[in-house]
């Protein structure tokens, strides 16, 4: 495996413009395998745009994104997903008219896993996420929190999942479900060595969960390091003060 | 305690069923004052304003405007009752001229020509820059101008209560200062203001009473002075809250 | 006609596939008015009444069928709107056959054939042309100058901005739909003697109307004029160079070509999805 | 699972009835039923495209028309035998549908409907205008499939083809492809980030539906003996939508039930064609507005209520959960 030499994900001076507005301005970031990385910053700082750039939904204007040393910017989202990079959305995008189990099956099937194997793994994961009783329920009948949990657990169906980008996984989610989400992330990280990048406003949860933190402000990276270092950094405080 | 123009009692609300962005929020907005609300983004500040101005109905709780329950009213009814709302971003019409934008802001008394002329004159005195460019299409204006136009469009009806969301967002510092001076001038004219803001420093300067909202709940409240001394600690605590 | 569909789309982002049938209703009303009450001299009053009747018909249809789309009851909006308006078109067509029979009615000519310089011109075409200009002028005056007109422009530009100004948006949607159908109704009344009055007389204008709209770009009022022009040119060029009998096909060919290059039409605005 | 056995039981029952039916029926009704099977194929395949994948195409009937005309013309112009004529028209159709599918890739909702509608109008107008070649409005005589005009053999041919289509479409929907198509309809972007190659599968759905339609079209052409541009009219497309909507849009049996029941109603009201259409259109509007599931949704609720008693009122596709 060539992952030892190259870090899991390398982003080099990434730039993205939306008609005059520079959403991401020369951002560089490295993720090492097995890390849970937090990405925080006041509103409109380009956090979600970053995820959309890495997963190929937006095309980058310039800079480069490497996954285990080979470039992935410019690839179609489904190819990037095939390489083992999954993501969730701020407003959970589940397949409303399909049942919970069917939702789980989609990523597995797109990786040429057999129907039986996909079904078995789905049931295991649903068991783990306490969603089994909702197995045959159409996703639209689930509550917001349950939908977010489904969206997160669905990503783990990807057999060669190496990097999981979570966009606001806890926003407004009920405490019990938040507990399950945290437990799932911890377990998958420790047991399967999956690297996470978590975007969130809830700084307490980020502090509990993440090893390293990056702070984005108006599309620029203004601080990186552990939570304590970042919190005492005057620049970060100013950013939050709305400077 | 000064009589509260607006009371919010145990409001819980959210866009998606099952996700409550606001949980059990209660607050009062004192007459003739500027009440500020700060808090990290995603705390639910804008959602609260949308609930008050009936863009969104709360799941539980009541909202009282001058003692009257208004949580199931329509935005157009609230406008008649003297409430205005400047939402986040721009609530103006790019292809219409500055004057048309203002006139549309005064939609509720469009039949009363005399009052209309008078109010238009007042807004122009308030924002002289807008009078110079009144025949231009709004889309050609800079960010600062557009913000003034948004505020002008909402205060033309001389509301008793003005809700404002992130007035300084995306503006250069020099213009931000001007915008906040306008807010003070609006207050002097007797309009009560409920200011929701990311820009904590500016909000502190201008507000008389402050609320700190975090993850959909009121964490701290009190007159401006209490907030002012240890604002930097409040931020750091909220960053690393033990 | 295409102005009507575009106006509705501008405000409510809904395509009314039954527009042709409002055109036909306008033509029938006009025919009945002239034959029974007014007589041919007051045809313009007929056009006005036809427009009014299609206005109320359109408003009524909007209230029961289209409005629920905006109160959040209906989720798949485009699918719902397309199926419902198609069904509406068939409903009106067959009702017309039921009531009026499958016959073709020819209203008396509005004006005797005249000619401008060497060009012989049938009275009706001339009237229709002038009538359209008058309607368009009135429509633009209404849109640009009057209060309600400005409010309509505002609704199509920023629905939140309109809410904060205290305008009851849902009421405006109904009126907008009514105006759109009234435009079609007026068109029907005006062109009654030219296209004659029969259950399917709405089909040809619908085809024309949609071509212009898609080429011009959905929701853009200026697009309608440029598209109308480019369509005319495309058809005359095609007829001259390729083969005159395929005249309709050039219109569609142009349409598909433009959609291939700019999937939102020349002036259309793409809706950001992510 | 109980449900699967039930559907097998019911469908085999219907199949038996269909096989035995012609013995009791007059030629007229056999003819009518054969046409119904043609519409069943059209409805089921359009449901794959418009219902399951959310590609709201308005040119489905056009592929049937192209199918019938290409094979008829090939046979008349080049004198090739029946089978090769039909086969080449299917291949020709597959190519066109792939091209149109790629063209419509980036389009969504209204624009897809408008483009496919334009394509339908082009084909119809071309056939009508180029009368030396296509016979225009006079129509075109076609070689008969079974060399006889007795409808019985055609009845079984169409019945067989309809059953085959239903089975193939059902297999597709139950396979992984079915998951991809339904995922695409629900949320294209999310499907893509889940690894689904939406480009390939959208074009696949388009091609599959269109090829089946063209096969149905060719068979129809060689059954009626005379084909005309009328079958390219928008009315035909509306009819297919009516079948699917009334039957139940996103269910496998929906289009079949819809096509059969509506065709049956149409036959009864033969003498008053306008009244028939008015009723059908009104029913479609009512179903869309108030009760979106169509007959199958109604059946599903009754079955569910019977099986589970009053456990929970299932929510139909469109009404929001209060």
C-alpha cells in the first residue's frame, strides 16, 4: 500500500470563485491516515464549499487535491466515491421514497457488491445504529435526526471507505441520536482506521471528537492545531468576533 | 422594567420535523431600545427572526406583540401592525429602480399619496445618498448602498419594531460604521430594534440589552455593561466551553 | 401567447401546458359574443370580455389546482404541474367538442380586406396585428408603470423581499395566473377570424408559443421578442434553402439546438442545484 | 414473504384468464384487447422512465411511431424480409434513443419535457410532410405479420410481448439497476456521491424504454396493416400518462392495471368519445390533486389495513406528514 509515503489527503493552495466572490482563497491542508480532523469557522467561511470541491461536485479554479498521492480534482463524484471518499450533506439527502434498507444498499451495489452481501452488511450496520426496527420504513417517514444518522451510516457501506467528510452531522440532532453518531465515528475510526473530516459549529463536540482542528475564515485558513492552541489564537477570537 | 413591546415565550422551532433549531427560547424586547442578540453561527439567530415575522410557525410557544398573540399571523398582517424585518442577504428587487424599491416597501399605504410622499422624503433625508441615485436600477449599487436600501425599504412604513439580521455581513469596515450609526438614528426616531448579529463588537456598541444564544438556547442575558467587560472570555469559553 | 406562459413561469416557475385551451376558450367566447350580442363592429369589446372571462377561469383553476403546490402539500412540483396541466388541456378540448361540436365556426371578418401599398392584406390579419400591438402596449404599461405591475416584477425577482414588504404573495400568484390566461384568451379572441374557432384551434398557437419561450429562455420577458424574431428567421431561411414544406421542423430544430448548447434558453437563468 | 407470493398468485391467475379469454370473445373484443396489450407495454416502459427514473419524457410514443415506420419503409423500399426489417428498425431506434438520452442528460424537469416534446413534434411533422416517402396523412400499408387478418394470432403475440416486457421491467427494477434508477429520481447529486454513475444509467433507462416502445410500435404496425402520423399526435402521449397515473405511478403493477381498466372504460364509452376523454382527464386531475397513488396505492392500503389491522395509516407519496 503506498499510503505510508503519501498523506491520505493533500490540498495545495485551492481556489474557488463564484462570480466575483472568492469562496476559497489559497487553502492548503494535509490529513494523515486515521485522524479525525475538525473544520470550523464562522458562517460563510467556505467550509461546505471545501467538501464540495474535494468530492468533485464543484470544479476547482486552481490548486490541486491529492488522495494517496494521485490527483482526484476534476474527477466525477461517483468515481471519487469509488476511490473510498464518502460525504454527508448539511441537510440530509436520503432517498425519500426508498426504505431505510434500500438507502443503505445503494452505495454497496454501486461498488459491485452482490445483493446478498450488501443486504447482510446493511442489516449489520443498521443493527449497530439502532435503526433496525425502521428497516422497511420509507426514509421520508423518519425524523430529521434519524435521517442524519441513516445518511452517516449509509456511507460506511462503501467497502473501501478511507476518508469520510461529515458536513454538520450534529446540527439540531436529538441528544440520543448524537450519542449514537459519536459512538459510530469513534468505533469506525479506531477499529477500521477510517479518517474523518468533520465540519460543525458545535465546538464542544468538535473538541471532544477531533485530534486536529483547522479554522477557516472568509475562505482562508487562519489557524491549525489542537483545540486548545486554536482557541487561544487571537486571530480565531477576532474571526468569531466578526472582525 | 420598561414595558416589553415583544415577548417570546418557550418557542421551539425548526425547518425539518424532528430537528429543533430553537429549544424553549424566551426573551423580551424593551420599548424604544436596541436589543442585540449574538451567538456563533448556526445557533438559530436567523431562525428566531423568521419565527417572529411568521416566515416559519413555531412548534410550541407563543409570541406576543404589544400583548397580542401573533404566532399564527401572516407576514402581511404583521406589517400592518407596525413590524418590519430586514432579512439576511438582500431583500431588494435588483431590476427595479431605487425609488421603486422604496415605494414597494410602502406597499401597505400605497393608496394614501400624501403619506407616501412624506415618508419617501423622510427616507431620503435619512439616506441622502439614495436620493441622488433614486432613478438607477438597484443592481448597479454597491454592497453598502444595497444594505441602506434594504433598511430604507423597511423603515419607510415607520414601524414600531424593526427586526434586523446581520446588517454588517459582507461590507467593508468603513460602511459598517455608517450602517450602525443609521441604526442609532432609527432608534432616536422612536423605533424599537431587535438586532441579530455575528459582529459582536459592533452589536455591543449599539445595543442597550444583550442576549447570547448558543445551540438554540439562551445562554446569557443582561444589560450591555455586563457583557462588555469580559467579552473576550465569553468567546473563548464558547470556543472551548468546558 | 408566449408572453402569457412566460409571465406565469416568471412568477410561479410553472409551465401551463393547457395555455392553448385558454386561447381556444377566448376564441369561443369571442365568437359567441359577436354572433349573439355584439355584432362585428364592437369586436374589440368582445376581445376585452374574452380576456376577462379567461382571467377568471385561469384564477379559478389556479386556486384549486396550482395553489396547493405552494402550500407545501405537493412535493414533486414539476411532475405534478405537467401532468395536471396536460390533463386540463384534454379536459377543455373534449368539453369544447361536447358543447360546441367538432365543427369549425367562422366568425364574420372584423374588417374588409385592405391593402397597404402593393401588399394585399386580409382585414383580419391587419386587425389581429394591430390588436396584438395594443394588448402588448397595455401589458407593458401595466407592468412598468402601475403599482400592481411593479409588484409583479418584484415577486418574480425576490419572493422574500416581497414578503417583508407585506405583499400577500399567494394572492398575487392567482392574479398572475389569471393574467397569463387572459393574455391567451385575448389572443384567441383576436385571431378568431384568422385561425377560425374549433376545439383544437389552441394547438397551433401553443406549439408556436412554446417554441418562442424555450428559445428565448423561460421566465425572461425580453427573451420572448428576440426568440420570436430568431424563430421567424430560422423558418424563412429553412424554407428558402432546404425545403418549404418542412417549415415547422426548423422551429423545433432551432429549439433543440439551443437547448443543447444552453440548457436554459438564450436568456434563461440556471437554477443552482447544489 | 407473504407479499411476493400474493403477487405471483394474482398475476398467474390473470395470465390464465388472458390465455383462455379469446375463446369467449368476438373478433372485435380480441382486436380491442390486443391494442390494450400494446398500451400496457407503452405504459409499463414509460413508467420505467417517467415514473421510476424521474425522466419525464414526452416522446415515448414517438419511438413507437419511428419503430413502425422504419420497419415498414425498410420492407417496402428494399424488399427485405419481415424479420430483418423489424430487427434493423429496433437497432436504428436504439441508436436514436441513446443520442436523445445523451442530449437530455443535463436537462431536468421542464426542459426535458420540452425537448422531448419538440422531438416528438419534429418526427410527426416530418412524416406528415414528406408524403412521397412516408405516405404522409394517407398512411402507409404495411406487411402483415401473420399473413392473415384474423386477430387471434396477434392476440397471443401481443399478450406474450406484454408479459415479457412486464417481467423484464420487473427484473430490472428488482436488480441493482432498479436501485440506481430510483436513487437518481430521488436525488441525482446524492446518488452520484454514493458512487452511482448517473450518466450511464440515465441513458440506459432512456434506451431501454425506447427500444421496448419501438418493438411495440413495429408489432403494432404489422398488426394493423396501416400506419399513420396520427399515432404521433400528443394525444397518444397523454393517453400513456393517463394509464400510468390512474394505475399508480411508481408501482410495477400500476401501469398494467391502469392501461387495462382505462382501455376497458374506453371501449364501453365507445359511442361518446368526448365524454370518455372528459371523464378520464377529470379522474387524472382528481387523483393527482387529492390521492396521488392511483389504483395500486388504494389496493396497497386496503391490503395493508387488512394485514396489519389499523396499525398505521401509510402516507401516500405526496401528502406531507402532519
